C-alpha cells in the first residue's frame, strides 16, 4: 500500500497549524507524507502585521522558519507559488522560483496529492477604486508590512529634519475594521516612543491620522458596544475618525473623498477582503462573489471531496444566511476540524460537519487600551471586557496559536525570551 500524500497550500495560521498536527500524528510515524507549500520561507501570525508595519514588533524575532519547523514536526516544506490545479491527475503546479536577478533557482514543479488542503488566505479588496493599487499600501503579507515600515521611517526622518517643509505627517487608513483601528493606535504608540531614539521633533501631535470608513460605524463586524468603546479611545488619541465616507480615488498626494481631497503622505488600504482572483478559475471549483471556494459542512470542496478548504479563502455558509467570518479563530477551528476529518478519511470513516463557535472579539489599541467581548456559557452570552483583562485575553490568542505550533513548554520559553528581549532590545525596530 502506497503512503497517502497530503498537501497543504498556504502557511498561514490555519495551514501551518494543520501541517503541524498532521506531521506530528502521521508524518513522524510514516503513516502519511505531509507537504506544506508557501511562497514565503517564514511565517508570522497575520493579526500581528500592523505591529510589524509600525516597528513595535521585530519580525526577525517572532517569525517561524517553515523548513526548520517542518524538520521538527515530521512534514516536508516546499517553497513556491501555487499557480495551477489538475484535479484529474491530482497534481498542483508551483511556479519557478527566481532569484533577485530573475534567474531560475527552482524549475516549475508538479506535486502529486491524495488529499489537498487549500489555506491560501485572503487579500485586501480595493473594489477597483482608481489609483488605490498604485498609491496605497496593503497589509496582507510581511513584505508589505515591511514596505510600510521602511516608508514610515523615511517619513519620520524627513519630519525630524529642519530642512523638511512639512509641519505634520499625514497618514490615511481606509477601512475601520480590526486592522485599520489597531494600526491607528499602534502608530500613535510608535510616535510617542520615537522621542527616546533621537527623533526629538517627532511629537505625537505632529502625527495626523485619519481613519475612513464607508459604513455607519467603525468595527462593523463587532458588537456595537465594542465599536463605541474603540471609537472613544481613538478620538482621545486625536485620530480623525470619518464614518459614512467613501473613497472615490487615490493619487500620490492623498485620497479623494467625494468632493474633498484628503492630503496624505502614507495611505493604507484595509477595507474589506477577498480571496485571490486566480481562485475563480481553479479547475472548475465553485466560488462565491469574493472568490472564496465554496465548501460543504465537512469543509470539503463543494465540487471535489478530495479537496478541503480552510481559513479566509473558504466560503462556508452559516445557518443564519451569514458566512464564517475571516478571523484567526475561524482558521484555528477549521484546521482542527480538517485534521479530524483527514484522520477519519485515512481510516475509511465518515466525515463530520464543522460548527463555527464564536469565542468573541478583541481589539488591541496598543498600550492605550484593549476592548472586546468574550462569548461563553459561563456568562450566558457575551461579556464586555476592557483594560488589563482584555489585553491579557488578546495576548492569549497569539499564545494559543504558538501552543498549536510548538506545544506548551516551548511556548512558555518563547514567552520568557520575549520578555527578556523587551529589556535588552529597543522598543521599536529602527531599521
């Protein structure tokens, strides 16, 4: 009997957790061959990208190297960009890997599979707004977050120079979801810290941040009480929060808001998500209006039972005519469920249906505050939390992700090392 081949594409929160589980359970024992494919060599938890962008998190310390992690957990890692699927031959195609000069390092490869898991994630949805792709920065990947960080440091240097004519640094953030709101607060925190590192003229009041939301309130996916608390905190920081405001265009000088032009040196687009466009034409797989791959309750593709879909790229309907939201907790839950279903499939047992459990939502406003709600039977529904308790709960979300990857002991060690680094390393990444 040949060894079953399980291929996981996408090393985000869901994909990496799943590959780790399967590698520990099957890969180490030779019961199945597990392969993880990603276009990047390292992993960083996506909800932390706004901290990478501002420099309050050093990605070089917190990232996970796929190849080393694979070696420790019994699976194989392949570097490459997923470009095609052949369901008849059960193969996925990876584009050639090029070096900086454009020379081929790895040729195009075809990877066979018995079971395929698509965990490709999502990208920002710019809704075809003119000029957005050319002039706005997205925060979908570590490379984009690092690009924003470099441009932010350059803007700080200009503002700290007596030769620079501008009095303020204008930053516009489009989209008042979790990413936009947390980024606004984190930018204020970073500006306050810069005074410690020689940017003496970089006062927090010289940082002018605007958050633009097309809907009637910020954090539209979260309970109104949380949104109101976060809105109040942003106003206290001096953030210009604009709701019911639509961006009609972007140019090199700022954003067009109907008849008004909002000047901005840096523009971040964090308004809405969609699955990557190429999924629309992925060998006949069914998609919804935002390119998510439609799945059955078992998280198998609605077209092909050998293919599972998890995370932001999964179009998973809920009984109330809504969709499983694109959150880290959703990806975590889906990864756990698909691990169980793949175990059942290998044993010839029936598949079970996935049930989304909403454990609440938390929004971190850097050191200025944290607000959120916890869902659970203990409180008979939703409980509003804020302050230190909410901050602890927020940090614990990341710790649970680390536990899924490394186990309790290694996560405790990582946590201790993180506290030591806060003492011996700069509070901000300055390069």
